[in-house]
């Protein structure tokens, strides 16, 4: 049985909301809802971040304790 690959979406202060939400949705839907891909957000700390448009997002994991990503999505934004 093959293992679901890990897809980490990095979040940080000032990240572009669409650049986070878009990849999360695309990877989640194309993964057969977790069977092929384990999609999650990761932040430098466990603290919530505010996107450039004011949406508050909480990371699922911290960089220090996230599952090792097979794919890392680095969204654009003011902090990139």
C-alpha cells in the first residue's frame, strides 16, 4: 500500500490569502480527500498569522514538528 505524500503549505505574516487557499483546495480535492496526499499548513511557530487581506489563519503544524513534506508550497505575499 502506498503512503500518502505530504504537502505542506507555508504560512507567514502578510501571506497572500489566495496563494494559501488555492493550493490547499486544489491539492485536497485532487488527493481523493487524503488518500493520496496529506495536505496541511505549517508556520514558523504555532501562532496564528494574518494574511495581506486580514484573514487570520492558524497553522496546523510548526516548522519544528511538522511531518517531513514531500512537496512544499511557498505562497507569495508581503512577507515573501
